[in-house]
C-alpha cells in the first residue's frame, strides 16, 4: 500500500482529523485538479463543477481538523472518493 493510499484510507475512515498532514491534503486536492489561489496563509481550492471552496491553512505541518472534515465531506458529496480509487 502506497503512502497516498494509506493517507486516503485514514482520511475517509475518520481515524484522526487532528493528525492529517497539510502536505498530504494539499497533494490530494491537486490530484483532484482543484485550482489553487494563495491569499496570505490560506490556500483556497476551487473546482468548476463544485460550489464549495476549500481553504487550507498550515498549523504546525498539519491541516486543521475542521478543514480535514470539509475535504472528507466534499469527497463524499460529489463522489470524488470514487474518482481516486
């Protein structure tokens, strides 16, 4: 199992939202072809077919737990988790 597959499994299983790396979350959104715009400390991700905007903010090399939850909900709502497998 690759590092990416382990990350995706951990993200989708809700094991630990406080222990998700910022870089892994960043990589996931880029892999899903989200467009990034940086504004100060915030990385704003958007996609043409998706209404919501995801904001990531670095917190000691980790993504903030509420942002991890937003990513997971977005994956389920738009069936993006199927696209990743």
